[in-house]
C-alpha cells in the first residue's frame, strides 16, 4: 500500500493500479470547498422561491 487512497481502493477484493494524482486531487478538493458556499446560497434561494410562490 502506498497511500490511504490505495488502501481504500484496494481493500483486498480488487486490485487496481493507482497513479500519482496528488496535484489533481488537491485541486479538486480545493474547488469543492471553495464553491460550497455558492451551493448553499443557491439551495436557500431555490427553497425560498418555491415556498413563497404558494403563499
């Protein structure tokens, strides 16, 4: 096992070759965290829009 990701993927049932994607994974994780507040804002806005129409 070379990393935690390798341990999770290759838990004994399957055996996949994993490539070094450290930079890509870090960038995607950062992007997810960075846009999280936008998704919350859009969800609240959509909720308010749908529930104020019926009043």
